[in-house]
C-alpha cells in the first residue's frame, strides 16, 4: 500500500468517525427535545384548564384580540400592556370566578413562568410597536430553516455520498437592519429595512481549509408589514457568487459568472405563539448566465416550544423549509433544523440558536447550484 492510499484510508476513517459523532449529537438533540417538552407540559391539569377557561372569557366575553397570560398553581398572571385600563377590574372579577383561581395579577411584561396562553402579544411583537427611525427588530421574523436567510452563523456539515467533499465548514456574516418603522397604514405597521450577508463554505479536509465558494447577497429596499400574527416581506435583492482561489488552483474548475437581481414576497402567520407557517415566491432578472430560469417557490413551518427552561433561557425550536426552483425542474430542496434557542433575558433583541440540521436537494451555494447535495450538520446561528 503506497502512502497516498494510506492517507486516503486515514481520511476516510476520520470522516466515518466524525460522521458517527455528528449523527450521535443530532440524535441526542432530537431525543432531549421531546423529553424537555414533556417536562414542560408537566404543569397540572388544573392550571391548563384554568388557562383555557380564561382565554375563552377574554376572547368571547371581553372581546380581547391581544393578550398574554400564564397560570401557575392557580395564580393568573396577565400582561397589562395590551389591556385597556377601564377593563382591568372587570377582567379581574371575571377571571376570579373561574374554579381553582386563587389570584389574578396584572404586570407590565409578558408572563415568564407557568402555563402560557395568549394571542397577539409577545415580547417580540411589543418591541415592534414603536414607530420611528432605527426600530429594534424586524417586523418579519427570520426563517430559521432557510439556508440563505441573512445571519451570523458557523456550522459543521458532513456531506453524504459526495465524490468531492466530506467535511465542510459553513459560515455567514450578515443580518437585517431596520431603518424606519411607520404606522401610516389603516391597520398594522410597516418597516423599511436593509439586509446583507456573505455565505461561505470551506473544505475542512484540505490542509489549509480551502475556501470553496462565497455568495454575496444584499437587499434594498426591503419592506415588511405586520398586523397581529400576520406578517409579510417584499424585497429587491442582488446576489453574486465566487469560487475560492485555492479551490480554483487545485481543481481547475471552470468558474460560472453567476450573478442576478430578483424580487421576492413571503407571507407568514403565527398560531398561539407556538406554530408558524409561511409561503413565498421569487422572480429573477438581469441573470448571468442569461438562460438561468427565473421562478421559484418556497414554504415552511416552524415550532417554538410554549415553555422554556432555566428561567426561559433555553427554548426548544424546530423548523422545516421547502424550496422548488424552475432551474432544477421543480425538484424539492428540503432543509430541516432543530435545537435550542438561548436567551440572556426575555427582552434580548438578538436570537442565539444552537441547531442540528439536515439538507437534501440542489446546493444552496451559488457556484454549485446545478449539483445535488445531502448533508447533516450542527452549528450556532445569531439573528439580528
């Protein structure tokens, strides 16, 4: 056996071990998540009964469309910011009549403990309620499983059954930044943003961790709208894609001058602050190469656990994103992510997530858009 064959076998052995380790980590994430959720649902049946009864009173009898409350051992804690002052005494009287209720308390924040119910009011939506320059948060929340949503991230990806790549490092640098939020529409809020990101992948099996591909993406104007649990995002964007110099030198791959502008529209709706569904479409123009097909569609669903752990510092999340492109003959690209969101406080603006991921479909990396890939991964994602 020559040195080259020995080195190749050693690399394959290391990749097999890293693959098994990655699968074990992902398996642990998926096993722990339902256990933690089941632990969180261990609130008493009586508290859940009280919460449901209280929600029915607030919505059907009091006509409230925005509220948030929790029940903990018979004590109802309710966010007072979404409740007209003249209604508070009436609400207290009505909720105190529910069997098992020992106290009704109003507070100036979303309740952080107990069995939660509510509609329309969350910490994020409350932070989105002050029109003016440089708003704190986007009105349209990030799509957690979309591989090309602007964010800061670092992930390890293990490619499956790929002749060229095994261990890949994937990083991104970017975000969505609010410029102005207005309330001039009859209902809801609108916001003007600018968004930008760089998405890069590196070959971790190469001695110098060769840069393989970088995509540069920018969007302006980016317009979003929100009313209650419904939100929409429309934006004009540009993307260009570039191969890494080291990769070009070693592989002699013919570079594609991939560049285009486009517009997209996404619609989103949230249910009970737990589930979110969305759908959208994209149309490209000024494409290079000129025969690049223009249309694509996407959709997905996200889950956020209704209960957190360690004083709500850790929250289980899961998301799946589907994309279909005319360029790939309408094959479905599937991205799945699941893990935990980390919060220093419930008011933290940034979102920190540790996620396991699975992807199968055409490569999201620009220069390789004609190739099919499949990988498992895990990493840290930070959204602004």
